[in-house]
């Protein structure tokens, strides 16, 4: 009986620690994306009028991040937390993956 409790405890700790590491990985990637986007040049009114959007900047900023991470629900949560102004852009992009 004690062995069962011990086994359940070890499994619980292992799953909890893996979950936290996973979230930290998404938060780190979200921070990287946000920093990249903040360094991207602002679009002028002329460029916006021509139909240019920040999609190209976003695509450039996520190019080194695994597509499975980008489309993962945790990435959406991390982006919403780290830089909520990019949440909508991320959601649109993730739909197309």
C-alpha cells in the first residue's frame, strides 16, 4: 500500500515538473517573439494603405520556432500573458498552420 502511494506521489511530481518546464518553454518563446516584434519597424500609414500588415514581421519572428509550438493552445496563453497586443495576430496566424 505504501509503495502505491509512493509511486503515485513520484508520478504526480514528475508530471507537475514536466508541465511547468513546458509552460516555461512556451513563455520563453513568446517573450522571444514579443521582443522581435517590438524591434520590427513600425508600418507607416502609406504602407498600411497599400495593404501591408505586420504578418510578414510576425512570420519572420517565429521562423525559428517549431510550428507545433506556434499552433499549441499554450502558446496562445503565453502570448496573451507576455504581449497581449499580439494575441489576435498570433491567433490568425496559428489558424493557418
